[in-house]
C-alpha cells in the first residue's frame, strides 16, 4: 500500500529510525562521549526499595500486633483453618486415617480405594452429561492408576478440592460485596489488576515468610492466584442481570439478602459457573509452581525431575497433570451445563432408587474397605502392574539428540543469530533516558497526558530500582516471543475463521494448549533444545499462542455480514475481501488478542527462569530460593509495571482503532 | 371519577446530575432553561396525578419521555428527587425500608416489558415466588399459584421453564405472578410492547376481561397511543418528563391540549373514541329504543344511520338525556377529522 507521507508520519518514522540506530550504536556512542551512564544506569542513583520492604515484612512477621493479637497469630489461625479440611481430604484420598488420635481404639481407615474414586468420577460424568464423558474421565483416572501416578495425583486432587471451593466461594463473596458497594469496586479494581499482572513468584516469597514451607503456604498462594478472575466475573455477571429482574425482585418485597441469593445469583448462575471453571484451571496451573513452597503431589514430581534433568520422569508426571486437568476441566464444564438445564424432579420412590449412582459408590466404598483387608489390590493399585513410559521418553530424546542434534542446533542458532540477538542488542543499547522519553511520547499520542504520565512514571521507577538492564532482557524475551506468537497465531486465527474444517482442528489444538499447565511446555522443549533463551522463547510462544489465535478468529468471524456482502457486491476477490474489509475491521480485536498474548508471555517469564534466562524472572526466582522478600517483590513489581505499560498502550491503540471505525464513540 | 383516590402523586421531580436535591430545594420550580444551566437532566418534571380506585390509568409517551421513570418513582423503585406519593393516604416516600417491603409484598404488583421471569424456576415456581419470599405456607402458596396460572390460561404448563414458552405465554406468567398476592395496585410497564401485533391485541382483550372480573386499580405504561385509547379510562400524556394532558380518550380527541397531543389523536378513528354521550344533542327527543350514553359511536353508527329520525340516548340509569341524528354520525365518520 502506498501512502502519502505527511509530516506526522515522517516524524514517527524518523523517531523509530533514531531509536534503532541509537540501539545499535548507543554503547559506542556513550563510550566515545564518555557518558556511560546513558546506557548503564549509574549505581549511585539507584534507590534501594528492597531493603525497606524486606525489613517491613520482617517486622510484620516478628513484631506487628494489634493489642494482644499478633500478626503471626492471624496467619497461624488462617493456616489452621485451611489445614483442617485439607488434612481430612488428604487422609481420605491418599494417606488414610492412620492414628487414633483421641484414643487408641479408633478404627483405622485406609484411604479411599482407586476403584471407588474411579467409579465415582465415572458416575459423576454420566450424571453431568453422558457415557462419552464418563468414559473419558474414567480413562483419565485409570491412566493415573496404571501409570503409577495415583498417589501423587490424589495429593494434587486434594489440594485442588480445597483451593477451588475457597477460591470460588471467596471470589463470589468479594464480588458480591463490590457489587453492593460501588466504592468497594473502585478500590478493588486496581488491586485485581495488579494481582493479575504480578507474577505469582513475586508473592510466593512473602507467603513463604508468613506461612512457612508446606502445603498450607502452597494452598494460600494458589487461592490468591485463582481468586481474582472469580471476583471479576462475579461483579460482571451480577451487573449483567437484566435491570427488570432486579426491579421485579424489589417489587415483590424481597429483603436485601433474598434479592441477592434468590434473584440475582441464580439469574447469573451461568456466568458464575464460567468463573468457577476459571478458578479450577488456574488452580491446576499453579500445581507445579506451588510445589516450590511445599505442595506435594504431581507438581513436586515434575519439579524434582526437572531439577535432576530426568526428562522421562518429568514428562510422565507432567502428562499426569494434563490428564488430571482434562478430567477436572471437562467434568466441571459439564456440571455447569447440567446445572443450567431442565431437570424434572423425580417424585415418589425411595432415596436409594432416586440416587442409584450415589448408592453404588457408597456400597463400593464399604465393600473395598472391608474386603481390602484381605485383598490389598482393592485398595491400592498393585505396583507390579504399573507401566512406565519414562525409559521410552528417555530413549526418544536420546535418539533425537544423537541423530538430529545438528538440525536442532542449526534451528536454534539460526533464530538466535538472526532474530533474538539483534533484538536483544538493540534494546540493551538504547539509552534509558531516550527509552523513557519515547514511552512517554507514545503514551501521550495513544491516550493523552494521563497515559503519558503513567508510562513515563512506571518506566522511570524501573530505572531507579537499578533493574533497567534486566527489564530490557525481559522486554526482549517477551517481545521476541510475542512477535513470533503473533506471526504464527494471527494467520492461524484467520484461517480458523475462514475455513470450517481448519477451524475445528485449530480450535481443538488451542483448547488443548490452554488446558496444559504452563510448566508442562518446558519439558519437551528442554529435552530438545536444552536450557537457554531459545528454549524459553519456544515455551513462551506455545503458552501465549492461544489468545492471538482466538481473538483473531473471533474478530474475523464477527465482521458484520452486511459489510461482507457490500464487499462482494462491489466485486472484491476473496483476497481483497480479506485484505480490505475483514482485516481492518478485525484489527481492534486482533490487537486485544496480542495484548492478552503479552500478558501471558510476561506471566510465563518467571517460569522460564528455571531454564536459565537472565531477566527479571531470574531475579524473582533467585529471590525465592534465597527467601529475599524485598528483592522478589521489587522484581515482581517491575514485571507488573512492564505488563501495565504494555496493557494500557495496546488497549489505547485498540480503542483508537475502534473509534476510527465508528465501533465505539 | 367520583370514587375515592387510591394513588396520588404531587409534584414529583426526578433529576439526574450533581447535587440535585440541593438544587431542587433552592429552585423549587425550575424551568427547562434553569435545568440546562445547572447541567441537570429532568427525567420527570413536576408530575402530579390522581388515580381512582378501580380505574385503568394509562401513562403514554414516546421513549425518553420519562414514563418509565415516573412509574418507578410511584413504586419507589427509583427515589424521586422531590414530591410525594400517597398510596391509600400513606406517603410512600417516607416509609422505611421495612414498611416498604411489607407494602410491596401485600399491596403492589408489577408486570415488566421483558417479562423478568427467573430463568431457573418453573412457571409454577415463578408464580409462587412472591409468596415464597413472604415465607407463606407452601401448600397454600402452591394452591393460590395454580389458581392464577389457570386464570391466565396456562393450565398444563406449570412445570415448564420460561425459555420453553412463547413471548405471549411468558407474559401471561408475568401477569399471573404479579396477581398472586392479590395486589391493590397493579403496575404494568409496557407489558405488551415486546409481543407481536396479533398476540398483542389478543392480550389486550384478555387484559380487559381480566380487569372486568378483578377491578384492580391499574397504572399502565405504553408508548402506543392506539393501545392507550383501547384500554384506558384516563390517559396521561408525557413529553420530556412533563405531563402535558390528563384526560379520557374522548376528551383527548375532542380537546387536545397542544399540537403535540393532536398529532397522536389525528390518526385515531374518531368513531372508536367518541361516545354517544359526547356527541348527542342534550334534551329529550328521538324515537325508538334508546342507546346508552357510554356506547362508542362505531358500535351504534349503523343503527343511527338506518333509523328514520334521531335516536334517543339514555344515561346509566336508563333516563333519556339526549338524542343523536344521522348528520352528527356522518360528520364523525366522513367529515372533518373522520378520515384525515
């Protein structure tokens, strides 16, 4: 497309060129001018935030108290409240009730048998949808038993079963509170923003400080991570209830409580269940990360294997997480649907005939407990019959590495040489005052002086903390990944929207990618490319691809059919139709998808620190291993700042595009 | 309207903007330009109406005229900025939350434009809902609910869910639900606007026959002047938050208060609005069996045209009060205002 270059476009182009040139030669320039501070933020100017923060947390944990109740008492009380149900479930599913605490005569019960658990999920699957779903979840749980992952999986399941009700219920309560008090929502909104952009790792450290190493800490971290979307969805769902329904509720004389629980919440139940599903998926996402501060189970298996570089074992445990995630995800979705459906109540008959499945499970439970004394296989799946694929994966990797080492190496070197390193060098070479100025300018152009102030302020803060260089590495890694994810994802999304068959296949791929916990991406990539930036990039791209595809497909599909028809009537070829009608109109949506991709990429950064990147993620990770609260929080906040800047800029851009097309005023 | 006043509102204002209450206190009767200067939007401006017991009172206005806001002020779903609402002599705006809940539970019913049915409850449960929140005994509530479901002609659909019903049926559920507590005052907020024209007409007829049995005091909102004329005992016409005219359909047609009102009445066939009483020449006269004062011209036109001379008109007690001749009818049907 040939466009007349007016003055403004010329200035923009000039600024971009200057920035790139500065990036290339900034280092030499600063050396020549003897002004090294231009590129390297002088350490004398660094304001240390981390020490006061560390001291603050220490004070909180050791000394803070209101009257006789110290802060530690509060955290202990919380821990106790979470621990009780968790212990109960853990004993039920995994450990068994081993000691008769009060008196010695308490009957010792073994954990629920694998047969009973599997039957129960099959029955639940049938109840929620049909035999197809029942077979799927049954197969998932059988897989866990046969491949020897049962015990770990049950530990993980126990923590999921604790975290999800607390996260979903707590989120619902907070959401209701914010709905009732508009001030609450205004207070809550920035907090939620920050909670969703701060990488999880950053708050693992303070949690570790407050709750100590162990499953309770892990649960607390998981709940904090999984709750914000539930709060958001609750507020949105309640607000979306038809105002007439609210008027109706008040007109029949409901009290505030009746209005909420009998009118609003049931009317919004469909959206609310989407929130619950989100909580479940996020909880499973946290499984591995939470194992860093003491959660056992599958996450711990993966982490331990990753640390030993035991690819086979890690892969197996990783797949087990995926299998568990798929089962729980499908079950919860089907359950949500089922709740929205019409179920004629069954009248008459006895309880047993009305609850055939429940009865079956209970009877089986009793049977296995009694007969299990004589036939242990009824309680624990016999070890001798487990299969392991660990060696197989080891062999595959060995085979690939022996025979295709050069190919992998060539791919890796190619990308590093011609794609990643130039970006890295340029970004690190840009003098920080110039970068801050450019960001401020960009903010001003995109969203006025407030956004300019935000961009300038936050980037300035990053510089002052002395993390500029690491932040630039973060931007480089994230930027390279986002570029790659966009280049792959947007065309895929367009294809999915235009071609039905491709759409089905791509939809399935994206669904699968989104169900996988973020860690799992690392395992195969590390196997093939070993540690380093390239590995990190591939893992990030895989993780962050989904929204780029989804939003692009959604945007293209949603172009009004009138406009398409207008294009066809004007004689557009299919190609022209795509280029001149569909793409421009889908642009705002595509931009939002890229925005989501950036957010996901940033959240994945810390995880990739495990494979040896040298960015803010690594800073957080180091802080975690050293239990250095201040350092972790500062680096975590720096990542959050980058995320906020990117988010606001892209959103302002998308809004601008929508206004240009008259889709928004 | 000689019977006693059930609901009356005095000088109701609903203003949107900053610090509207103080504004209204300082300028008790702001004009349009006053509001504009203060940057305040007047959704309802100085509305006063009296609604008699057993009357169908229609509030008619185009969208944005403030009719929905006014009815929500009357039922206190919206807090008016100023004025008073007297229901059976009690000022609703002074009632505490608790008193308001009691009044709504037992004395008010409301039907909504988009039905506002609860999606998770069956027809029967929806209709029972107002009784459920009062914690009424379940068996009694269910019996009462079945009774009103039958009244609106939905017997046999009790266990269906709202989404399984057509629009007309859904609104029948809405009507049944609002009647289950036997309200003294019945609000209907554009109840038939979301329905197809044919169904709408059918529902209007049923509404009238329902009212003939129940004799509720009704506040009915509509944007459809035809509907207003068909149903109303009296009509209040609203424009830009103000009530322009309150009158019977006949008065509106004969004496529109402004060009705006006339614009609506123009397209209404006069013979369907005017009554024999309004058209007759006073005094005794005519021959043959009398027609009634309240008969619409369209219903008696043929008889009068076929008659040889003037036809007598009787009032409700059967006393002859006047007569109508052919010319008068011809004037209504074909003359000025008849077909224009």
